[in-house]
C-alpha cells in the first residue's frame, strides 16, 4: 500500500504560507468539491513530481480572491488589494506554489518511507483560467485560513499521485510497495529518562518506539523579516539585511518547520552548535511534524 503523505502535505502547505505571508495559517478541513465554486477566475499552477520511477503531479487552482491576497501579503500589505488577477499576481502565486512543493518534497523525503525516495517537484506552468476548467476534474477544496480569514485553495491530484493522499482523496491501493534493502549503520534506540516526558507525548507507548529512527528535519531560525519584492530586486553582493530578531533573543528550534523550542548558538569543535534553553510541550502533536 502506498504511503499516505496527506498530513505532511497539509503541514507544509500551512507552514509555508505562514512563513511567506506573515500570517498564522491553518487548514480546517479538506473535502471533495461537489457543487462548484463561486469564483469566476483562477490561477492554475501545474506541478510535476518525480518519485521513485513515478512521474505524476498535482494542479493548484487558486481563486482570484485568494491569489490577490497572496500577492498583497507577499508585498508586506503595501498598496491596494487588487480585484482581479494580473501578471504580478501570477508570479506571486508561482513563487508560493514552488516553495510549498519544495518544502513538501524535503519533508516527505525525510520520513524514510520506502516508496518515497528522492522526490522532486517542478512547477511546469502558471496561468490564469476560468471556472469551466474545473468541470471535468475531481477537485478537492482546502479550507485554508490566514489569521482566521478564509483563503480557499483548490487542488487536483493526478490519478497516479492520488494514491499517496488517501486520507484526502479516499483513493486506495492494496499493492505492497517494496524497495531494495539499504544498509544503514546501526543507530542506538534513544531511551527517555523516566522523569522526563517526551516532547508532546506524556506517556509514550511501546508502539512509539517504532518511530524512533524516523528522520526529521531540524532547523534553527535566526530571524525573519517581511520585505518588498522591489527591494529584493535591488539586492546585490554585500547587501546587509537587518532582521527583526534582537541579538540577545533566543533562536527558534524547528522540526519539519514546526517550532518545538528555543536555544542559543554555541561553538562545538569549530562548528556551529545549539544549546537548548526551552522545550515546548503544550499542544505539540506528532501529526504536526509529519508523524
């Protein structure tokens, strides 16, 4: 049976939107579009995925109300919110979709699933289309919110790729997917001290030990800043960009793009290291980091 990447995809979709647009993003639900959609125009972003011999993909359909909001927020909320799609709006959506899919590939490859190896993505084309193009496709509505304001996204999954999103699409495949055995160095199973709860898990069960060797992407966020596209185009070698983070503030520790703690930079044998100062236990669920 093909691995289910539904939760990984939703995590990377919301995390990427939050990072690029500076708004808290969440997906309340995903469902098959049954009664059409009220928008008259969309931006279609066709994305090709290559995954272990399978070349397939998904297509984003961003309604005009969401697309213009994306562009507006990427520019830092400067100027007026547009009423319709233009070339600048298409470019902004292309950049967002490219980042979403790139982050999704990175997170999926880090899971160590035997049928998800070396996944790569490429945005093949982005253009404005009208609503009639949705009529002959099985479209799924992602009820996405930015700071509690609904910003819907519609997605079509190619038949071959839909198998990897069974929670969303309901597509099932009973074929067992195998891969050649890969020799890996033995990794000792970590043992949590009896007096210390694992992050987000009060009493880890025996079944959780099956996930101990799953690879997760650790990142450290030095700081962030919302910048204008016109400023980015003027950057050159030697340009200094001032971040919003103060030098004495802790660095954010991220697992698969989700903040799990704070720390400070240290030097370990000539390399950068991180000293953990705080671990966030409350409200951290394993599904938020792709497990």
